[in-house]
């Protein structure tokens, strides 16, 4: 997916097993952020940045949705532990990460493995991708201010 592309209507199912559709967020911009794994330091910092600035994001017209390949149960624990006010998509079949092009080969300490690239898509009110924050751009502890600043 690239800037200018139309995002898919059906995004997946959340931590409660409910379908998440773009049309559920009519009239709002959607912050769809992909992250590698629940309860890891960087992913927790990113989620907490979005949580701590959630009211500001909402006032700026944004809805926030997180997505990773973790299970619904893992997401429930992550939400509970960090008091996250937004839904998390459990993309266990990797359909959404592949559709958005954020799944691929990563390496850590010389070991190669498949994983999710930390990426955020800003989707406008018409369902068009307006901005993409790449893994190199995202500062996990300051991600919400990054999004708000980009909107100005």
C-alpha cells in the first residue's frame, strides 16, 4: 500500500473477535499502526504514547487502531496491562500485514526471521492512505506527537 491507495474496507477482527471495518470510522481519519509484538519494550512505548495523547488525537479527528499478528488473548492482556483505549487487530493469519506490505524478513543479532515492520498508515475520511510513517521514522516514545505534528 502506498500514499494515494484506497485502504481495504475490512481490516480484520479485534481483541474481542469483532470485525473492524473502515466504514465504522466514517468522518474520521484513521491511524492504523502496525507493530511487531505485544508487551515488548518498543511496542509498549508506542502504544502508551498513543494512549497518553489519545484525547488530543481524537480532538484532531483521528481514530486509532493497532494491528499485530498476536492473538486476541495476547491483545486482551496487552490492553488490560496498559489501559489502552483503542482496539487492536489480531492479524493471526497475516492477511492484513501482507496486504499493507509490512510483513517481511527482518534480522536481529545476525539471525533472520519473518516479522512485522513497525509502520503507521494515516487513512483519510475517504479511505485513502494520506501518509505513511516508515520504521525508520517512528520514534516509539513520541509517536503520537509525530502524528499530531504531521497533521498541522
